[in-house]
């Protein structure tokens, strides 16, 4: 997760802990069912 620099703890806690993206996965390299950690390549279209 990206945390912008120079913010107070209260400002940092306002950022979402999870992000949702929508698209097509071109290649799934790794997925952990236990943690949800995923390494995937999205299909990029022009």
C-alpha cells in the first residue's frame, strides 16, 4: 500500500487499507488463498 510522506498518523489512517481494481488478468503468477496476496499481470489495452 502506498503511504504519502509527511502526513500525521490521523491522516494516514484515513487512507483505505485495500484497493479494488477491475480488469482482465493476462497472467496469474502467484496467489495465496490464506492471505489473498496475488502477483498478476493485467491485460493492458490501448
